[in-house]
């Protein structure tokens, strides 16, 4: 578990794209929770914002094959179960 440092924002440090507060790859868990809360009524807006952020990270992290999962896929809404 990454250490939490109270009083510091969980924002990305460029060009490493690690969290300034906890040093985890950004978006770290606290950043994800904050973003989900911030965009609670606008999941599409969250996905667009994350896509733009991922595009900004591409020049700094060109060899990271997991960028889509790291920046965007975690925020997809859960799939709805279809009862038969």
C-alpha cells in the first residue's frame, strides 16, 4: 500500500507521471476516488478528461503499453448484468 501524506494533493508530476503526494503511478487510488467524486454525474466528461490526460502523457511514457488501462479503462462504468 502506498503511504498517504495528508495535506498534499494527489496530482501527477511530469514527466514521470507519478503522484506528487504518494509517488504511485498516477492516477493513484486517492486521485481515482477524487476524480470519480468530481465527475459523479458526468462519467463521459471524466472519460474525455482522462483521454486528454493520457494523450499528454504519451510523449513522456512512449514505451508504456498499459497507458489505456492506467489512465482510462479503470473509470469505465461497471457492466450491467442482464438477467435472462
